[in-house]
C-alpha cells in the first residue's frame, strides 16, 4: 500500500484466502522474561499509528476501490513495459 502512496511508509498488509492459512501468522513465546508473549505480527510490536492509518485507508477505499486502483497500477506497468 505505501509504495503507491495509499498508506504511510512502513505499512504492510498480508491478506489470506482463509482463516486456516492466517493461523500460521501468529507468534507465541512462553519463554519470554515478561511472561507469555503473543503477537499476530511477525515484527512483534510496531507503532500503532501506522497500522491505524493503513486500516483507515483500506476501509476508505473498500474492496472495489482497492481492486480498481490495483487494476490501474497493473495497466500502467504493462504500458511502461510495452514502451521500453
């Protein structure tokens, strides 16, 4: 999202086609000195503002808006490739 200006730099989003696949995303450590540590992200803790801004952007665009923008990016990429 951020590479095309639709979210702050540092934002990433992984979309899974099923809950079954998503369950492999979670990280849990029972050996952390602060107690049990669990995180739904690979990076652990991240600044919340980036996540919230990315979420708000995706909600604002909606699925149709996101797909429309993606199709535009693909068309532009193909046009550039053909022009080279």
